[in-house]
C-alpha cells in the first residue's frame, strides 16, 4: 500500500511517501510554486502572503470555487504546509544522497472521504513526480475500483451493530443528491427495489422526502418489525454521503446483507450496475462479521 491512514488526536490523517531523484531545492519549487503546482495539484492555487485561494478546472466534478485557505508553515526547502478549507496539507522534503524523500500528509475533515482522497492524492503525487522528471503523465480513467480498494483496505465499508439496529455510512463521492435519489427510487411509488436487499420483506413507506430521506417498514412474519431509513446529505466541496439504518435488526447476517447492498449501491452511483446478487460475497462477509 502506498497510503497509510492514521488517527491522530481523533482526526483522520493520510500519509504518503515518495522517493524522488531530484534535489530538495528542485522538489521545493515543484511543491510550492503555483506555476509548477498547476501540473499536479487538483486546483489552481493563488498565494497572497498568508492567504490562499483555490479554483477547480471546469472538468472537475465540483464547483469551480475551491474555497480559501492559509499558509501555515514555509521553511524552504524542508517544510510547506497549508490549510485548504478544513483540511491541512503538509509536505516535508528529506534529503538523501541521490535525491530526496517527499512525505505528504493530509489531515482530512471526514474519515468517510479518505476512500476517494487516497487514490486522488496518489494520482496527484504520481503527476508531481512525472512533472519533476519531465515526463508526460496520463491520469487514470477508471476510478471505481481504485476507490473500492481503499474503502475496503481502510474498513470504511463496515457496518455497526448498535442497540437500535444495524447502521452503515458511506461516501458517495460527488454524486448529486437528485441523481442519487433517482437511482434509489427509480420512480417507484412504493418501496423501491433498490432500497431493500433480497433478504428483507418491505412494508409500507412511512416517510419520503426527496432527495434526502426515504423510510419504510420492514416485516417479520407479516408484521412490522421496525423501519429501514435511508438518509442522504450533500456538503459543498466535501461531497455526498448516505446513512442506512435497519431498526431492530442484529447479527452477522443482517450486517452482511446490507454490506453487500451498499457495495452494489455505491457502484451504481458511479455508473456501474452489478447483478446478480453476489451470494458468495454475502456468505464471506457473514463469516467475517461473526468472527468479529
């Protein structure tokens, strides 16, 4: 793995390390000069004293306004650190005989987002090295498998069995709420097929507040046992998240079924519809949850 996730003082911190065959002075210019950063950083950077401003390119999946930040530390050619919105990015350049080591850390706002942050920063650092080497960089065109890799590696896909029922929270990247809602409901007036996994018997819809909330009863032996609730939230410049709760459901089987369902739902939000239901994956997850 080329990315580590650490929790420091309750905050998620991504850490990357790269070896470059260039002097610390050259790497410092690539890391800190806005004219050089445009070749690898995800947004255009303006620095005015301590103040910083970020602008995304037109093709980015977010608004052009990337928000503001501030320069925190600048010790050439060793340390460059700044705040971007609520995230803190730090670059440390360590000299070695044949070049230097670049250590990059990102203190991020939301732990759920590191599944996409990790491949994103990996790509940026690959572009940085290519620019420093004077070679052409071809950015990846496929992101779903890369995000899924880090989501699983960091355990961001796991649900919890709480006193009130099972619960899942997932990052949906930048998918707009209206698109997520349309995907979930598919125009159904009752409980949509995509809102329930094959092992659950849906009852009546109890709340529907497009595009943020869908709630329905689930049945056991024909009687309401509890509710299933889907909640969506979109925060500008942070992305979209989903929270899924099934009340009064417990145990490895319930966790495994919703785990699979959330994997399929996430893939669908990224444009990939997968079927049929992966029974082997469900059994694998049930065993894992049973083992704790």
